[in-house]
C-alpha cells in the first residue's frame, strides 16, 4: 500500500506543468525566453487584425504602422535581452513607460494586452500568435505634432497616471478624428502637462 502511494506521488510530481493560456502574461513570458529577432518579423498585425483590435480613431493608421514596422521592430528586438516581468496592460499601472501608457488609448477598455518590463511596446494576441503595436506611439505623436508641435511635446509627457495622461488621451482622440475640439484639448494639456509632467 505504501509503495503504491509513493508511486502515485512520484507520478503526480513528474507531470509537466500545464501550458499557460494563450495570450496570457505567463504565455508571453515563456515565449520571450525562446524568441529570436527573426521571429519578431512576424509580429506585425495585418489590416484585418488591426481593425479588429484598435479603437476607431486609430484604424486609419494601419498603413503608417505597416510602413514603419521594420524600423520599429528593430528597436524592440534590441530590447529583447532585457525583457523582464510580464503582466496585463492596464491604464494607471505605475510601472508602464509613457509610450505603453499612450498605447493603452489605442485599445478597447480592458482589452487583454500584455507588457513586459524592459520592452517599450505592447503585445497583443490575435488568436494565432503574438503581435506588437511597435511604432504606433511615434505615429500618434507625429499626427499631433503636425497639428501643433508644442501640444505634441506636452502629450509626450503623458505617463502612467495623472491628469496629464487623461488630457493627453483627449488630445490624441481629437487629433486623430480631425475634431474641432483639438485646440481646446491642447489648451487643457498646457494647463495639465505644461509644468507638472504626468
């Protein structure tokens, strides 16, 4: 009897751990341990995937995202050796970089995106593999800069928490929509971000 119990315990302990759920922070952590820069070339979202993930004001940016992807992904792959802890990407996370914070604006509320410390982009699972929003933050800032360079400097200060980030979202939204409220949004950004940063 005792021998049978020992055999059962050994068998239970030798079972491999279950694979993490696809799209989870744990799955990304495991993936980043084996990924190569060559793999990263497949991280681009196609237009259908893009349209199914980003919120409407950002959908028209897909051609720019595609055109800049190679240059943008080169920056990301240079950061791969520094990949740290992975976690869900949510607004207000104090550990987010400013760019990761602004990329949250491009996604639906509670969309299950993932970030990794040390890699300054956002990962999304499209049902078939990991993709990244590499370069999208630069594209957003360029669109704001084309309308008002000083306003873009202020939006670049928008980070993980605070009134500057809340107003920064308003600037981004009005800029991408071509909304008449853009000038007002920039005035609010001067008040919220001009002296205090995020």
